């Protein structure tokens, strides 16, 4: 009696549904992702033997270019964290911008020449920027520019030409020049624009960022190896002046060739 042959079943798996899900996920991430802007200056950090890693979230980064220009940036919660339909880091940056502008106007008695609409537009643009460094009195002009002109301004490119005809090298970076104002008791108090920005970052309302800054993990200074020592020292001295005594100085890992 012959063997009964079992009918072979097809092992083919229909991947149509899986492909549809993949395309939907890819489309979602493409539409909702926030692409980081490049840093305004290329910085080559000095070498060291330290292997301590700087946190990727809940950190304020202070960038000091080879020319000595100072920029600040903030990364809050992981960008996949969404609160009230908005990216967490964007929300923090909005608060920072509003706080910094408010304190500058209160300390100096000056009002930035911006309409309510322009101010709201500036807030939304600032929320997408990973690094910023422009004097307060030039902020209205900065945010009226196209994004490519803003990038050139921060990078110090094509200054005095075209859309940047009125921009000078001194308009690049956050000034460390002293500002003196009177407090509520009439006492003279000295601060500067860099300190105003750092206080605004701390007071942005994000508890995790505040805790990280208190521990010293939330402030990272990234300076080029060729930046003048007095500039870097001034930045560190300003941090200590406003009681941020713990911070990280970013370095590259030293190799055998160094």
C-alpha cells in the first residue's frame, strides 16, 4: 500500500499589513520630528583623560566659539516626550525666551520694538533653536530675517552685506558687558545678558532641568581649544557669580598621539 502524501501548505506570509504599518510609522516620524540645527560655530574641544559623559537631556550647553562668541542652548526632556501636544524641549525654550525678555526689559527699562504678533513668532522660532546668541537689543531685527540669514548671523557670515547690512561682528554672541539696575529696595545690582539667560533657563519651570543644574550635571561648557583663556574664564566666573558653582567642561578623549 502506497504512502499517503500530505498536502504541503504554503509558508508564504502576507506582509502587506506590516508594510502599511511601517509606512505609516515612517510618515508619522517624518512629519513630527524636529531636526536639530547645526551649531553656529565649529568647536574643537581640548583633549583630556576624563571619560565622564555629558547628559543628552536636561542640560544647558554653553558654546564658546574660537572667536570668543558665547551662545546658549537647552535640551530638556527626551524629544519623544510630548506634553499637551507639544514637544517638551520646545515648551521649555518658550518659557526661557519669555522670562529672559521680561527680565531684560525690567532691569534696563527698555522695551523691545516688537509687536505682539512678532513676539509670538519669535517665541515659536526660538523654541526650535538648539543654540542662540544675539544681544537683546538686536533680537527684533534677528527674528525678522529668513532662517538662512539667521544662521549666517549666528555663524558670523556675510555680516555687513545684503540682509545683514546692519549687523556687526559685535552683534554675534551674548554680551558679557555689565548692566546695572536698581532692585526693589533701591540698591544697585550688576548683572549682564549672559546671566539673564542662565537664570531664565533655570527658572523655565522644568523641575528635572533645575535638579540637574543644581547637581552640576545640567550645565555643560563647550569651548574651542584655541579660545582665549580670559574669555572662558569670564564665562566660568559668571556662572559662579550667580551661584552655579558646579558645571561640566566638555573635552575630547585624549589619544596616544596627544
